[in-house]
C-alpha cells in the first residue's frame, strides 16, 4: 500500500470522528507513520509491523482521543503529559492534530524519547517535547491533562503522576474493555480520587473495545 493509499484511508477514518484534518496534518501523520516504520526496524518501538495495521491500531486509535480532549479544553490552550508514550502514541498524534495542545511525551526508554524528539524536529512540531525519565522522578511544570495508552493500571498511573497535576486538572486514561478490576483497585488505593466519566471510544476500522476514563481528585469537584 502506497503512502497515498494510506493517506486516503486515514482521511476516511478521521471523518466520522469530526476532526477536520488539514492536508498538512494528514501529510504529517503519514510522515510520522513512515518514521515509525523506519525506526521500528532498529529501535523496536512497536510490535505492530504492518503499515495498514499501524494506521488503524496506532494512528486512528490515537485520533479517537482528540474529540474528547477538545471538548474538555473548551477552546482553551492546555498542557498535556503522555506517560509511557513509547513511540509517541497518542502524544505525537495529538501534537500534530491540535497545535493548541502542548504535549510532553515521557518514557523511561532513552531511544524512545530520542525518537519522539526526532519526530518533533523533522515534522516541525514546536508543541511536542520528549522527556527520558521515570515519570515519578520528572521535574517539570504541572499539566492540565495527563493521559496514557496501555501504560499501567489506573492505580499505578494516578499514583505515579499525581504530583504533576495542576489544581483542577484531570487524568484521561485510554483502556480497552471496561477495566472493572482496575477500578476496584483504584477505589481501594486512592479513595480520594473520582472516576467522574467513562466514555466509549469509537475507533473507525478497529474491531475492538476502547474506552476513556476521566479521573480527578475529589477535592477538585465543584
């Protein structure tokens, strides 16, 4: 499948999400996909090797997070941390598709953080940053939203990152099926946190369940 075919398929998948991607953004997403394929041969960024599968399982899956993020932002610029970003998912996709979101991708693996920094340089993304660090040891300004995709359990994810939340900020955790056991563990370990919304994510072309869990400290309610 050519880049043109992949671009057409990506544009088709983005339509039901209501993203209104520009030609430049589509080109950047396909360029990112190309870099992911190229660097994956050496850096093992993802177990998915087929470009068509990468398109759906990685790019389109990450695109599904953007409409909820935009609703949450309500037109305001915001800082977002993507924890355990790996090859930059969903952080790079967010940075490409919404320049009002300043994205910091954090990973403990140096080569993955280096790859994300290279993507930011090659694609000209001033709103994309890479940090090679354990998230609980990271020194940085606080964030409006902290997200993750297949990073850790909800309890670990929130425990390791809560020092990075701004007052009134939230977590947005991407999961597959509704994580009932993780929610039970979270309630036991962090009773001061509230899962205030769980929404299903419709990923065009992906025959699998996806959901997004919004979490905040109970002190932030009201």
